[in-house]
C-alpha cells in the first residue's frame, strides 16, 4: 500500500502538491505506515489508515476519469492528507498494536491537527519558480486545507465547514464510501449468520 501511495504522489503534475506529498511521506512515513483510521468502525487496526488511503486513491482515480473537470492532483493530494492528523490521534507505538491516547489528539482532534501539519509542511517547501503557476500557490494551499476541514461532510459530524468545491464533495463521498464498505465487508467475518446469508 505504501508503494502505491508513494508512486501515485510522485506522479502528481502540480509541483507544489508533489513537493508537499513527498515532504509528508518522508517526514511522517513511519507513523503513516502504522496509524489506524479509527479506534472502532472502519480500518480500526495497525496500518488501517494506509490501507484506507490507498483504496481511496484508487477510487479517486476512477472518479476523475468519470468526471474530468475535477482537479485530479488536488483530489489525490487531498486523499493523502485528509486524515493526516490521525498520525497523532490514532497511532500505535513502533512496536505493539494498542492505540494509546495522546494529549494532542484528544484536545485538538485529527482535523485541526491535519490543518496544522499541512501548514507547517507548506511553509518549508521550496517555492522558487511557483510565482507564475495557476491557480496561485495561496489558492492551492487554502483549497487543500478546505479538503481537510470539510471531509466529514457535515457540521454535525465534526467538519468545521461543509464541502464547498467539487473536489471537496468528491473527497467526502470517496472517504465515506470506503469507510462504509470496509465496515460492512469486514463485519461478515465477525458477525453471526442469523439466517442463510443474513448477518446480524
């Protein structure tokens, strides 16, 4: 899964998003490989976030074929970093599988942490040669932050803003689809069969 993610990020045509993705994977790759996507519900296991991200990348690529007006680079970069705050909210230690609770994760939550992480990485990027790129570098940064902030889709589910762009809407549904399908498919192996082909 990590190889797939790294390969796809290395192919981004926007140099700003490619640089951000590379910096993220280089600096936080170890945490990213072991973080869970949740404590319960979907991908709630060591390495779950990486598996969730890899599957979302595959879905995003297919959706960009169906909807070519989407900014593919932005959507794929958004898939990579939308849950990056979980590297502190839901990350087991280097050895072991238990997910300890960290003060940063408990007090801020993964959306706030993710915005902070991306802003910190962005400030370190070499910006020479980006002055004439369109959309502007500041617009790209703000849109990326919007993808993190809105990916839960609704205020009642923890997003501080609702999705307001095509890429944000697409990211929310790709995220939700993968989470829901993983929950259902994995439950078949855990839940009792209460009648032929009917699971609790």
